[in-house]
C-alpha cells in the first residue's frame, strides 16, 4: 500500500507548476489559489494550431462531437454492476473540490483544493455557522415524516441555486449550493449531517464537560476522517476493481517525502465529468422516475423515506462510462466541457497520456476498441489521432478489461486521488492521533468507518437494507443487454 501511495502521489507536481494563465511556471501558480492548477501548461497562443503543431487549424464543432459520439441512444449499464448509490457518491464527494468559478471563467475555482468536507459544512465560516444549531455541537435539522432532514432556505438563509419555479417548501439549505439539484445529492447531504449529529452524541458521552464548539469542531474532524476512510476502502476499492485490498493508513507516509497540501487541476475536474454514469430512470418503492422527474426534487427522498430511497439507489444500475451514453440532460455539460478545454488551451489527449507515462494511441481503433466509433472519431478529427481532444478521448476510450474506465482515467485519476486524499491535514503525523478525534472512541469511528455503517447507523430503522456500490446479483441477472458479468 505504501508503494501505491508513494508512486501514485509522486506523479502529481506538488507544489504545482502551471495554471491556465501562462504556458510557463510563475509564482502566481503557487500563490493564487483561485486558479485551478494544471498538469500540463496551456498550448502557447502563438502556436500554429489550437493543439500546438498537430491537428487542424479549426477544431470540429463541439455540438457535433457530442451528438455524434456522446448522445445516449440506448442505456448502456456499467458492466461491473455499479449502482446509483455509487454514481451519487461520486458526484457528491467530488463536488467538495470541483468548483469551477464560471463567472470568472473555466480556469478559476471557488473551493479549498481538496478533501475539506465543505460539501457538508459549507464553503465558509458564514455558511457553516448558519448550518449549526450551536447546541451540543450539532447541525441544525428538522423532523419531517418522523425523520431528520436539513433545514429549509426560508429558515436558514443560505444561498442555493434553485430555479425560480422550485417551491419554498422544498428549497433545502445544504453545504453545497448545487445539492438541491438531485435527490441523490440530498440523500448524501442528509446522511452526512445525521452522521455528524450522531458523532456529537458519542463524543458528548465521552466528554460531558465539552462545550458546543469543541463537540462541533471535533465531530467535523471525525467526519473528515470517515470520509477519507470510506473513499479509499469502499469507493476507490469498488471503482478500481483491484483484487488487492486498498487500505487507508496515513501512518505509511510518515517520514516520507510527501506534502500535506494539494491543488486541484482543471484536467482532473474535466476527467471526472462522469455524466454517463447517470442512469435513465430510478425505481423507488414501485414508482419510476426519469432523470427529468428527479431534477430539483429533493422532496422525493422525504416522500419515500430515506430507507426506501437508499434501497432504490442500491438496486438501480449505473450507466457505463463510455461513448453514446450521456443522457439528454447532461449532454450540454459534455459540450461545455469540450469548449472549456479549448478556452483553456488544453494539449491533446495523447499529450496527457505521455504526461502520465502512458503510450500515445497510434490509431483510432486502438483508442476506442470499436470500429464504428473509430470511424466517426476519425471523420471528426480529419483522420489525425494526434488531434483528439482531452475530454473527447476520455469518453471514447475503450475500458480496460474488468474495469469501469479506460487507462487514461485510471492513470490520471489514481495519482490525483491518492495525492488529494492523503494530503488532508488529518493524515499528518501531528494530527493522526486519538486526541485529534476526541480520544480512542472518535479515532476508532474514523478507523472503522464503512459505507454500510454510514447508512445503517443513520437510517433510523432496525432493518438496514443491503448497502453496497454494486447492485445485488438478482438485478444483474435481469440486465436488458444480456450482460450478466459482474
Ligand atoms: C443528472 C445528473 C447530472 C446533472 C443534471 C449534472 C449537471 C451538471 C451541470 C449543469 C454542471 C455545470 C457544468 C457547466 O456549466 O459547464 C455540472 C458540472 C459537473 N458535474 Fe455534473 N451533473 C449530473 C451528474 C454528474 C455526475 C454523476 C458526476 C460524477 C462525478 C458529475 C460530475 C460533474 C463535475 C465534476 C462537474 C464540474 C463541477 C465544477 O467544476 O463546478 N455530474 N454537472
């Protein structure tokens, strides 16, 4: 495990060398954290083509690319049996650090550059204070249908992005302004808030003398620790499909050359645009919802109850991350991602492969593993494999055998993930000790956290449904595509 941490982590420049402002290193790259960092510098402006010296002078129309290569024709399920609990975990977890500041442009961001649980507690102290109850360290929550849920914006004045037609009684106030978008995000937001309050109860028994502030601050550190533990041992374990058991052991890096600081790169963000993972529909207790029915409807979770909603997500297969599998509500995001890559003057897909020690593709067939897609891609890019753009390559690349993604996502994502996860301050020798987490009891919560416990301890019901990032086997057997491989 130590080798994985070290080798993967060392692929990432720390401190970063580039951002999107210049094609060379500047002091600003280090000091101006409102920029995303870059794994590769932008193509210099005076180059003959948008990709440097390769490819056409004018790149193909982004809309044509998404219509030709990305639009979902028929839902393709993910072949390892991943479910919607996984899809929403990916989206919820990563939105704490993928935060493009679209007003300033795609090179800018408004986050803290790492795993900082800001998606639970808010982007700054002001939001955090609004979310707090200031009693026993807990977050403010309300009871509806016999369960605890986040507060409404009308009661807790947090700026959220709800379209005007969303009624006041379903505008919930959450740690991330966009988490009202989908019930699956609301599910995770609620579960983590419940977990925070549960941890506060545990800590209060241990430390009856502690005031609200100390309970809150310590519970927040426990939640951060639990998050990383679950991400490494449940989430990355599932998505990597390694036979090898991944473990979260920060002590393995003590004394090694490792920086406890992190910067999110624009390329990591684009690479993580995993919209094809979103299925076409969701069945919850016998009611089927399309993606459209889900948009800005957090109340669906409350209506069915947390337990039934979670059960529905566990049984719903995720989509495969591949070509022709973006649903219609995310197709515009794919188009914008390609356009942003152009604004940011990304180098070509093959250049990124080289940056991460992968051989560049020589043919379209080799890249896609599919003759028809290879032909479509070749037509779009004038037969020049070197002209394929970063996000397009990410989406059309053939998946590795027994894997959810192609080699580029795996070899870029691995280093950025390892580096990001192990750079949290709690992973340092100075933090990683019982006293940080309120004693052995809190430290133990962190060290034994699992996805299953996260849900089962917060559903408020004695019978916990199966909790996993894979659908139970009976769902795979009835797969429409006939693909029964798990
Ligand atoms: C129906 C489901 C989804 C919808 C409607 C949706 C919608 C959006 C929208 C509107 C944006 C802003 C993009 C722009 O303006 O260019 C966005 C960004 C993004 N989405 Fe999704 N998304 C969905 C699912 C997912 C999933 C499953 C993931 C998986 C991780 C994901 C990852 C991202 C990322 C990383 C960003 C960039 C965020 C940022 O930089 O601020 N999305 N999405």
